């Protein structure tokens, strides 16, 4: 096997395991809520720890990917994340859980910036689009993670052996896979942030990630509870599993889908799918309508972040690592606002009513995408005109 193919395979391993680890935690949230006797507002406050920690990790991540080979912060971040995952099972108080989630989220941010920087760099060595498939593997890992959790819950297996097992597998995989990651990928330029007028290219991409993160992060944290409390489904993980399954399916076909329809149209369709799916689950809060609705939301959210990170790699101002770090900041703010906001709205009104926020966030993708591609097209036309004048 050629080196470039090995690099793709082992980078895929990290995307897969990252999804598996995250869904292992997320699908245990209803259990944790019940064990610690938390109401929706209290759970929302604890979940606030994760985006705050991620926000702190953004400048650190940007510095690490510009200072070192990205395989170093990638591997160290994933090792810490895997260890923190096992600690979640031992958190017996809200304070302990918040502390563990802080480490879990901080290490996940370092890993995410690093692994996506590697993916964008590797993408440039291929003639065809491959970035969507990486994110598809993340979602596939998420599906198998929630499926595995569902199986364990059905057999009354507690969290401690569950999360420790996942942690050990991840640590061993990291140690083995490290040697096959990209080397010497530090950027020669664009690796420093400067204080100046905001770059509209990054700003629009950041807003797209922000609203996608509100939807995606909120679905990760609240889909299981929605099925438990609103749909009244005993096997509550089925809602989260449906969302993840259709998000994975969409990500595997998104590269060819984008080639045929273009990114602009794909963003528009993403917004329509998210809005329609949430509306269906709210208006008809029973099993099958909610399942169909969550599948539409999975389709809608799937392509946004892979597309946006790919566009970030084309920034004329920043290196891929710094561009992704900047755009990830918007995503973190979305996660900062989304899940806790749903908790507070659910506490004040109802969980079903609070999901309207997801529908509106999905709808916002449409005007922002239109503004971005209008601006990008104008800049390209200006560049061509200037080139002709010089000629």
C-alpha cells in the first residue's frame, strides 16, 4: 500500500474512534441525568462546561498546529480525551462531572483542530474529494458507539466497564497509528493571527459553522432526552441513533453530491432539511414522525462542517490550521449557546417547544450561504479583471 493511502487509512481510524468515543458519552447523558438527579436547567449548566473549555482550547490548538507537526497535538489530544472519557463514569457529583467534562472537551478541541488540519492537507494530495468521507467515518463511529451503548443498556451493563473498555481501545489504537500520520506539515506562512478588520471570508464560514453547531451539538445532547420525555420511548437512544445514522449516510455521499449540485445548493438544501425535520418532530411528537424528522436533520447537518472546513483550506489570508481554528471558534460558540439554551428553554416552557431554536438555526444557513457565495464570486471576478489589466 502506498504511503498516501496508509495515511488516509490511519487518519480515518482517528475520525472513526473520535465519533465512537463521543457518542459513547452522549448516549449516556440520560443515564447521568437520572443518576445525579438533575433537572433540565442543571444539566444545561453542566453541559455549558464543554463549549467553555473548547473555547479556551482554540488559541492553544491554533498555536500547537502552527508550532509542531499536527500528528503530535492530534495524538496527545486524543490520548487525553480517551482517558477523560473513562473518568466520566466515576463522576459522582455535578462538580466532579463538570471537571471531567472540562478536560474531555479541552482535549477534544486540540484533537479536532489537528485532525481536520491533517485532513485538509491530505485532501490537497488527492484529485477527488475525500474530506466528506472522513466526517462520514466520524458519524459511522458515532452510530456504532450509540449502537454499542444501546446494547449494553439493554443488558444493564453499567457505565464504568463500558467507558473504560472504549478508553483502552482508543489508547492502544493511538499508540499504533501515530507512525502513519502526516509528517512535516507545518505551514510556512499564514500561521499568525493579526488584529485587523475581520476577514469576511472567514466570518461567513464561521457563521455557517455556528448555526450548524447549534443544531448538531444540540441534537447530540438532547435527542435522547427528547425521545425519552416527549416521544415516550423507553429505548431512548433510538432517536440519537437515527440522527447519527442518517448523518453518516449523507456524509459518505456528500462528496459526489457536492460535485453534482455545487456547494451553494448543498448549503440551501441542508437548511431546508434541518427546518423540515425539526418541524415534523415538533408537530407530530410520536415515534415514526420523530424518527423521520431526526433522519432529515441528520441529512441536513451532515455536509455543513466538512464543506466549510474544505472552504477554510482555500483561505488566502491564513494557513489551513489557523483558518480552521478561527472557524471552529464560531462552532464552539454555537455549542456554547445551543445545548444549554435548550435546557433553559425546556425548563421555562417545554422540551418540545425548545426545539424550535434548532429549526430557526437550520433556516439561517440559507441567507448566510447566499451572502458568502455572492461575496466569493465578486472577489473572483475582481481578481480576474485585475489580472487582465496587468496583462
